[in-house]
C-alpha cells in the first residue's frame, strides 16, 4: 500500500473544523472522506462548497508526527456558494499550544463583538451571547452554531448543548 497513488473525489464543506496536530491545533478543511485536512494547491474560501479531484499518495517514509498520505489538487470540479440559511457547528477554544511550553491565543480581539479565530476568519458575537462567550475566553471549551456573514466573517448564533 505504501507508495500507492490514486485519484479520489473529495467534497469539501463551506466551513472548517478544529484539527489536532502533534503539537498544535488549527482550523482544517472538513471533507466527506477520512484523511485530507490540507490539500496542496487548493485555496479554500469560507462559505463556498467544493467538489475536488485529488491525487492521494501514500508516503513510503511518512513523518512520525504527520500524515502518511499527501493530497494534491488535480481539478476543482464544483465551486458553489453555501446555502444562505446554512448553519454549522464549530469548536471554540481559546488557547493553542505550540510546544516547548509556548502558548498563543486562537482568538484575537478586533473589537467588543468581533474576534479573529486562528488568524483565518472573523467571528461576530451577538451581545446576548457575550457573557457565555467570555467563558470561552477564560478557557472553557464550547461548541458554537454559526451562519455566514460573508467569506471573511461568520456569526455566532448560539451555543450547542
């Protein structure tokens, strides 16, 4: 199986999910197949759903702290906007650990109602949800329900139970 290359079809959701690496967390693409969290050559945009033709290559000598498979974009077969009423769930965590005891915050304050999450997407927090969101800022992990504002911004609508 090692060294094997094949072509697969991958459907990419219009939002990302929280991924856990060997030494850090990040927002990664969410697909219908297990494996690809990053696809070389693919430019993701929030609020857009994709169907991709991808080369999947099993590495003969994979890194100990990474995937045993490389994914490379061959073609974008479909690129369309998410439905206007789409609501999606996203894990919310404030701290990211970068190894050797170094930490950085995943939530950057833009103003009292807007934050940048993992330096990728702006997140609006409604005033009614701010007291509960402050618990996330204090270190409590939560899951939120979101809608798209545009390709640069999402809005927290409520917290998942």
